[in-house]
C-alpha cells in the first residue's frame, strides 16, 4: 500500500470551537516524514484538541489535515491504521494482563508474535510485569505498557498526549529515545508535554 | 522499530473474532456481574406465581407474557455497560483508529454481549418455564424464541447504548429509547410461546422474529458505530 506522495503530515489553518471557546485559531503545522514535533502551550491552549483533530476524533470548523498528500477525512480507516495514539487513558482492561491487553490491541492491526511482545516489554523495562493483571500495575507501568502498544503498532504517525505523565526520570529518557528513534526512522511524532524534550532535532509548535 | 516490514495485517473477521474472544474472556473474569441479569430474570419471574393464584391453568395463560417481560427487563440491565467502560478507558478510540471497520467491531461486541447476557437467559428459560407451568413440550421453541429475541434486543440496545454514551445517568434514557423499539420482539415472542404451549405450529412467529433479528443486526451496528464516533468528540 503505497501512498501517492510521502509528504508526511500537514495541518492547514485549523480552527476549532469547543462550545463558546475558540480553541484552535488557525493552526498550521508541516511535519514531513522524519520529524519530531513538540506541541507546547499552557493548560487549555488546545494541545489535546489539536492531537484529537489530527487523529480524526474531532472535526474542525475550518481547515484540514493532510496525510501523505491526501485529506485525512477522505482516507477513513486506512489513515487510522497508519496512526498510533497514546492518550490520557491507556486503553488497558484492569482484569486482563498487560500481555493480553497489548496482544489484543496490536492484534486488531496485525499479527503479533510472543517473541515480538517479549522484546517490546523488555525494551520498556516491564518484562516481569507483563503477565500480571493490569489493575496491579502502577500508573507509570501502565504508561509503559501503553507505549508497548504504540511501539508494535506499525504506525508511522505517532500522536502522544502527555506521554511523560507518571514516568520516572529513566522512563522519560527511555520514551524520548524511542520517539527520537521513530522520527529518525522516517516516522512522524507529535507529542505534547509541559517539560522540555531533551532530544536533538525536536521542533516546537507553540500554542497560545 | 520499523513500521510495516514483513508483518501481516489483521483481517476484518480476525479482528472481530479477537474482539469477541476478549469480551467473553473479560466477562468470565467478573462472573458475578455476568450473572446479574439471569438472577434478576429468575427472581422477577418467580414473583408472579407467588403473588398470583397458583392455579396452573391461570399461570399457563399468562406465562408467555411474564417470560418475555422478564427477559426484556433483564436484558436491559446489561445494556448500559455495553460501551461505557470502553469509552472511559480509551478502548473506543483505539477501535476507531485500528484500521478496522468500526461497525464490524460493534457487531462483534453485540454478539459477545449476547453470549454472556442473552444465552444465560435462554439457558434459564426451562427453569422459569417449569415454575410458570409451561409444558415441557414447549421448552425448545421457547428457548429458540428467547434466543432470537435477546439477540435482537442486544442489537437494538447497542444503538441505544452508543447514543446515550454522552449522558452521565443514561439507564433511564436508554430504557426509554430501547423499550418502544422492542415491542415487536415482545409481541411475536410472546405469541410464539403461547402457540407452543397450545401445541400449535409456531413457524410464523419464529420466522418473523428471525427476520427482525437479521434486520436489526444488519442496521444497528452502523448506527451504533456512528454514535460511537460522535461520543468521542
């Protein structure tokens, strides 16, 4: 499945209203493949809204989102398959083990083997917790488990909303490394955080 | 990790099967919750013989109605949880961007929901039937009708549950939405049990209920999928 052009992600003049509030006022973003964007701004500046617009969960009042030369609203499910999202909620069922959760969520997209799962869990440093029920994991461990899902998703566009929440210092470093690696490998990363992202080549989009 | 090299994308049916398996597995981790509707069904239907005269002929006359109203109300109990937890923990978002058609995922959810909430009612039907003086010869048809009816209701309920995802206390609203639509199920279902008790042919109600179920299951997943998308806004 080759897209007509490999130009990455463009957000063009997006305006979004939430009730009476004009949250996004003409946001532009050009994120070609291989770029790592840090979306910054004070609380309520619309960081999450921007990510949700890009993901297609919110429809903007004006403007458009373009992925590899095509408007995402015309791409439908095909666009979803090329995108991985890490939101505030990790989408893990408390009664299932981390492995069962991730195997299911990745399995919706592609066939996944135990070897791959093991490798990804150890990469995120939670190999010994993979077979515990998710309800027994700490918030940081859940976040790492959710990152396993992103890592295995085969998506080239990563949308990460506050990925560093609940992570320890080593975790922040690990996540930063994974995001930078994904961008370097030809993917696109959009991440919102309040703290600076200590990786080379990170571009910043400031929302007011 | 590089994207897309040598990995096999999951097909639509395989993804639906995975959702079905996971939903059923999840339900079995909480057996108490799963059994609530069937316990409710048993209790409500045994209240009638206790409160009415225990005359068998009279019980037999009203048993189809009791059976069906009981099954309808018990199924309603389980409906609100159909999508709620998945909305709250972010699973619905993952469904939407999984690259799989959302309506097919919703259909898998409907079937799984029926397996854990509708099938136990069907299994309990002979017990309830016996307490309501339904002759054993009518058990088979009754179970078949109940199975079709609860499946149809799960389909209707999915659309209702998805539409009411936006409101906090949705159970009353959900009942108001779903119960009027469920009336044909009640009418044909009860009539079918009635005929079965009298020993008359039940082909008519069975076919009508099957048609209703097929119609519901082919339309409501789309409606529910659209409503789920709206609920993410």
